[in-house]
C-alpha cells in the first residue's frame, strides 16, 4: 500500500512540476502582440452570438491580436511585398501559397508547437502547393458557385452563361479579382484555369468585355449586402459565404455550374519577416483546438479540414449538401496553380485594360455631366466679363467727368 501511495505521490509531483512549466511558457508570450492578416468576414468575431475567437485567444494566452483584412490574394501579396510591412499570420489560398514559397516569402512552421495539427484530415496534407507540409496549415476548404435570387431569376441556372444574359442587365455582379473573374470566362470557353496560352487568355478577356455592359459592378465583400438586400440577382461566390447569405435571405439559392468550378484550400502561414513566430504558432494551435474550430466552422459556413469537428454533435453543418456534396453530385473541379511570371503579367495587363474600359452608358452619362459643367463655366466667364466691362466703362466715364471739371 505504501508503495502505491509513493508511486501516486511521484506522479502527482511530476505533473505539478510540468504544469508550472507549461504556464511559464505561456507567460513568456503574454503581452506579445501578433499581427494577423486575413480575408474579410473570415473568422468568428462575436457577432450574432458567436465566439470572438481573437478575444478568446487573448483571454487564454495574454497574447494580443492586431487584426487586419484583405479582399484578394493579390492585394495580400502586394502588401507583403511592401517595405516595412510585417505580419505574423496570413491565410492565403493554395496557388498564392505556392507563389509565396517559390519567392521565399514564408518560413517553415515548427509543428512541435502545434500538437492540434493531428486533427487535420490526411486528404488535405501533402497538396501540390506544399507537398512536404512545411509552410502551411489548412484552415478552410471551399468551392466557387453561382448564387441567384429565386424571386428575380426565372429559371434555376445550370451554366455560367446566365451571367451574360441580357435580361438580367444591371443585376449581375462579378468578382473584383482577376483570377476568379477570368476563371469563369475560361470555363465557359472550355479552358483550364492554369493555361499559359496567350491566345486563350485574350479570348477570356474578350468574353469578359462582352459581359461588362451587363454588370452592376465588380465586387468582393460588398456582395453580402447586395445579394441579401435584393439589390442584385446573380453573383458568383464561395459556397461557405452563400450559407451565411441564405440565412439572412431565404430567397437566395446556389448551384455549381456544369462547366466546372474552382476548388480551393485556404491555409495559415507565417511570413518570412514575422517578428513573433512562437506566438503565431500558439495562435495556429489555438485555431485547431476542436472547441474553437467548431465555433469557427459554424460561424463561417465553410467546409472544415478538422476531423474532430466533423464528428461533433454541435457542428451545425455536418453533411451540408453544398459543403460536402455526395460523390454523384460533386461538380467538376480544378485548383488554381501559381502561374509563370509571363502569364501573370499578361493577366494583370488584360485585367487593367478591362477595368479601364468604359461602358457606352457610363460614357454618355459622363458626357452629359461635362456638358453642364461647360455651360456653367461659360456662364461664369460671361458674367465676369460683363462686370469687368461695366467697371471699365464706369471708370472711364468718371475720369471723363473729372477732366471736364
């Protein structure tokens, strides 16, 4: 009996020594501030009764979070390239991670600091953009589809072609980023997202130019307001965000167009110039904690790569038809890959030309505005000239009268 008591005492002693050691490690990071750069609307933030994940992280660890948003992978990349900009966490999409690795803009993650990595589904490990799983931790999985308002669209669409339909002129929204926008045109033309053929890119650009007069506008996060309010009828966007929009407007519906869609994996990375790597890894581990991950998954509406979440009773989207379609309903999918610099430059130039081109309607409106401006300026000039003439005549008359005196 004494021997058993002695063993139990030794176990308790070892455990009591281990706990302060862990606490000491955490206290070493308390007071640190990490700079997190993430997509807009892409973490549970305390709204609508959800968990404020960043606040909870600070509460538990003492590590503060300085949180900023971007709306496209390309804008995030440009920011990271800027001198004097330092982030500890970024959450890019697959093809952008491939580019960041190629350009030595990320640092390897110390997975010994991320024990919760064990919950990541094996099918999201070893993917093309990070084959050795050194630089990224999967955050969300999604696919692009078509959102439409059933009260405004006569028949349920099955093709991307509906975005070129004249009957919905002024009610169609388009992605305000080149990769996604070109991707839709490319699928309609039977192309790969990852073509390097210049003629194919120019054909896709021409397709987008034909569409432009039909559009209400190019948008990203503003799509939530426009689709939920009924201001727009049709828009391409991500399945996870559709679920959020549908909860606010049940008239919205979703379809994966028959020509094919983009599938993507957004992952958490640590930039090369991060100043707080250990705190960043603590943040990643926190996000993978099943109790935190399920709160995030319920709020965001995206498919989760966290296997522990998928088995929980409190996971509200388990088996959702848009996030986890059955094999026979799975759309044709393709990943975006990082493109050669020559193709990237071509895409950027074609996108700039497209955005700079002006619709006929817009040109007429601007012409009318300038006409009234010219009339107004002309009137001011005439009045000013009349006043000057009047003063000159009056002065000469006064001078003449003085001379007579």
